[in-house]
C-alpha cells in the first residue's frame, strides 16, 4: 500500500476520458497541501528546530534559513538557496548542515512556488543526498546527526517533496532509522547512556517533531516497541529535569525548553506526565487548564504521589551507567543523580528545589604518596530500591592493586543521605584520600566554630547538615583529616595506614531537625573479644534530634563481629533505632 500522504489533484477529465496533468500547478498544490499539514502540526514555521539546539549546531544560521521565507525578492531567495546547495560539506559541519537541511525542508512548501523548477529539483536532490550520506555515519557515536539527517529529514521529505521523488522509500528509511535509534540509544527503560546526556534534549526535540509528523502516516514514525521507549523517555526526562527546566549535571538552560516540554507533554500517554512537569519545573510548561487543577497546583506533593500512576521515582541502569535515587515523585524531596561513564564519576544532589552540589565526584586516592589513576570504568555492583532506601554501590580499580567502592544510601522516610568510599589495598600502605563536591550556585559550606561538621547553605539558608563520620567531632582533637570549602567545592580529606581506609559522610536533609542536638561517634568493633583496627571494620552511631542510625562496614573478609552489642556477619549494615531502642536494618549486604 502506498504511504504517500499528499496526493496532487487531477484536472477535470476531457471528453475522451483521459486526464491532462498540469505539472506546474500540481507542484504548487502539492506544496500548499504540505504546508497546510505542517501548519496543522505547528511545524510550518520550522521554529521547533530551535528547541534545545546546541551552540555546535550554529543556531544563528538555522534562524537565517528559516527567515528566507520573508525575503521579498525571489531572485535573492533563489540565490541564497543555490549558495547553500553549492557549499561543499565538511565533516566538522555535519551537525550544522543536518539542521540547515531540515530548516530548508520545513520551509520548502512555503518557498517552492517562488523558485524555478530547476532550483527546487536541485534543492530536493541535495536534501535526499544528505539522507543517503548519513547511512555511513556511526549512529551510536553520532546519534544526533543520525536521527536528524537519517530520520527526521527523510520523514519530512516524504511529506513535502514534489512528484518524481520516491516518497515511500524515504518514509521507510526514516521509520527504520528512528525505530532503531529509540531502541538502540535507550536502555530498554527509556534512559539514554550517561555519556550522551548532553544530547538528551536535542534528541527528545527531534523525536517529538518526528512523532508529530508521524500523525499523518498510518504506521506512524516508528515501531510499537520504539513508541514504548519514547513514552519511557518522557518519564526519565521528568526524573532528570531541574526546576529551571535544565537537565541534571548540565550547565545551562537550553533555548525553547518550555515549548519543547509543551510538545512532549502533548504526546504523553499518561496525564501524570503533565502533572509532574508542571510541579517540577518552576516555569510550568503547560497552562493550568490542561491538567487537573487540584493536582497541578493545590494538592501537596505527597498526596499527588500517592495518586500517581507513574512507576517508582528511582531508577538505575548499568547499561546507561547512571542511577537516580529519589525518595518519591516530589518537587522538594531529596534527589541524587549519579553518572559513571568513561571512568569518571559525576553526581548532583537536589533538595527543596535547590542544587546543593553538582559535578565531578571522583575520589582522589594516593598510595605511599603516589596518586593512583583509574584502570577501567566504574561498575555497578549493587542496587537496592525499596520502601526504606535507595542504595547504590559502585566499584572501580585503581593502579597498584587498589580498589574503590562507592556507597550511596538515600533514606526515604528519614530524609538522610549516607555516602562513603571504601579504599581497599592488597597490601598495607599509607593511604590518602580526598574528594571534592562542587557546590551549587549560591551554596556555601559553613563550618561550626568548635566542631568539624557544618551546614551547606543556599543563599544563607541551611539546606543540609554534613557530618564527617571519619573525622573526630571536635576541632581541638589533633587530626590530619579535614572537611572544608575550597574554591567553591566541599573538600573532604582523610588518611590512614593499613590495607583499607573508609571515608564516609552523613547529610541530614530535613531542615526541621537542624535546631535539635546532633552528634556522631565512631564505635568499637570487636572480633573474638579483640578490638579491630580501622582497616578491618568500622562502625558509627549518628544522632540528630530523636533520630538515630547505625552504620557498619567490614573492610576485610566478613566475620562474626560485635558492634554496639549486636553480632554481625555482614559486609555492610545501615540501620535506624526504633523508639524502644531496638535496631531495625535498612540495608544489609552479605
């Protein structure tokens, strides 16, 4: 069955019953009909191309091409288009050229009648050639170029190209490229690989435009499996969006982000996507009339979360090299994002709509004075997400037979974050450790005058209490370890002699508890009535107000040990104290 969308009208039949096609008029009507479809889809102006466009794409040139429709002189218009056609392509200009080709494709129905047939033919031939050339592009290493030039462009041309072009073939190629892109670039749950998160919005914009174009096709823009991935992608965008509309771990708000979200929301198969987009983004992308007013503006997050049909807020994907720990769907609840691609570890903590830290979270470890380099990539070794906690554990190998295990534990009901690095060496050595958390904009670490803990403040308001578990509580106690702000980052340093070193912090993220007494103590760990050194096992007791927690970590082979009167045979335990004094485990790793 033909997949041609717009058919040219036939002229009236003659007395002999034959039809006399008029090529010139047919081309004009084809363009007019195509422009009408694009106008109905909201794509006739081509301005959607500027949604989340990156600086590498040369948005100024895209804007210039879109403005060609406003030229009064047809000769000037024709000269500009011919100049673009005759411009030799270069590998470095592949992305800008893909966007420029799309811009010309979107304005083609509006300018075709003002151009000579030769110019229209040359332009369409050039655009089709780009869709063929992109077949040689590595779709995984250059995903945006592949989806723009190999997916969106042929899909658009299958609608707007004049007669004489095989529109069916263009559509089939586009549908395959777009389906493969959604299935190959996403992890099966709609999450892009962390190494390509800088392309997340541009890809979402491309797919959103394509899905609109696909409304005119019986089979749509892609396969059913790809559509499922697109819907999952919308949910993951909600997990990663910040209140200002930018995405986590990014450094700017992209252009047209609200327009992009309006388009994405209109294509969601669940109204909860619109509800949460309006709650999570300060500049709500959808007017209140388009979602339930009660859910969007009046009800508390906790109530809306109970009624939410979306899946669990937290997600982890080893394929995507990323994890997002979130206590619940809430605009103010603590949310920590971790990306661990290409041997680098990045993290971001968002609490009460403010970014407390964001950026490089890579530990710096030295052995006998020599700084150790990574010998591979971070790997996920444990993921737990239940009613009590989100727990992520990663591991990376360093030089000289040293491993680092990163533990991140977000307490759902207790609004606390525990994270630690276990440095494990195959032989005893002097181990030095340093981590630096880049603080968010307008954030500062304010240390207490007599103790080692402090508060992360945003615009002078305390947002997190930071307890350095590996440090002594009082500054007067002599120690080579420290917790302090250095050049806009929270620097944590500790050192030790032995086969292992443990550096942990506890962040209380509930401001209502900040005025209450708080403290922490390192506990004695014993095995067979012998006190163990810190490179074998460590334990900590943390108290903030009436809340108390117990942390235990074995740094050697697990054995039957005693800490705070409890017999443990596990590698790791995180627990909280109940009002009657008993300990209830939150996480237990054997």
